[in-house]
């Protein structure tokens, strides 16, 4: 297949957890560009959590917030904020259960409880630190994503009472935080908007990912590649499995496919 675009997740894909993008991965991305291959980043991160990676890779087309926000060549082309009535419902529930929420807007993020241990845990390895959310923050700003800080078994209360939202754990190994997005919004939705702008069909695209939030993306494209560290469900959604991010799995996969 003559692929025209390579789509890359960040965490656990081009960025090993807790590390930096390797020289081998950056070189592979540059080789793609030298061959006039379009490179896109599709991440669950907010734009302001992605600046350093975007600068390192030189990518100018991105999908953020698990598909709720898309840029092409630095210009916004799509955004899908969570409706205020839905935010109100989840906010009231989180207050009742005493679970902190992080509200992620287009340019900033705020959290309802800075001292909660689950919040401290969620941001302890990050260079960015949250600020306390004013009571009207979620009303006064467009919110594209939430982080819900609670135990895995407590998610069920939210899923049952706020069906408009989708809850996906950061990891399967004890994480007390999950991404919260609109149920009808995922990476495939944002990427479809971006691919339309690029004039590229989904089956002409290749994507790499490792998380549950990558399943729709890997299913959308012509060649979905799961990282070696991915969970079983992610690998089942992919056409191929490569090595882990720590083993430069993106570069290895691109070499196996003959793209570099």
C-alpha cells in the first residue's frame, strides 16, 4: 500500500513513559518527512502538554484531547467541547462522591482539589503543575476533556449516570485517574476531520498507538500498528504489532513496512 500519512500517538508510542523521545525515533520521523510523507500526532494530551514533543518532532498537524480538537499546519480546524449540562452532571456527582476533577480547557487546566493524593499522584512526574479551579471555571471556559481521579471500581457510578461520557483508565496497573471524553468523540473522529483537510483517505494512513484510547484510530486506518507494550484489546484492533517505545518500536515498525 502506498501510505501517505503516518499518525503517531505520544505517550507509550514515540515517548517511552518517564523518558524522552529517542534519537532513533526522531530520525525515523525526519526520514519520513524527507520522503514527503505527512506526519501527524494524535494524542490524549492537551496542546499545552504537548509543546515540547511538537517542537522536537517538528510536526505541524495534530489531534488533541482524544479527538476533540484538531490543528492543521498550526491552525485550528475542529473542536468539540463538552456541553455545560453534561459538565454540571459530572461535577455534581464528583462532589457527592468527593472525587477530584481536572478540567482541561483549550489553553489551561484546573483541578478541584490540589491536595488530594490521587491528584498528587497523577501529576507527580509531569513538568506542569495544576492550579485550583475557580468555582465557575467549567462554566466560563470551553472544556474538551476531564480527568476523573478515583479508584477503578468507582467509575461505574459515573458511567451509569452520565452515559454521554466515556471513561478510560490511564493504565491497567493501579492508576487512580482516567480520561473523560464525550462518548461520540475519539481519536478517529478528530483524525477523520484532519484527513479530510489533507485530502487523504483513511486506508492511505498508517497509525501507531499503545493505549485503549488508540483502538478507534488503529481500526480507522489502512495499517494500524500496536506497540509491543499495548494491552491485548489494542493489539487485537491492530493489523501489526511492533516493539515497545523503549525499544524504538515506531522505527522498527516503519522499517518492517519498508517506509524508511
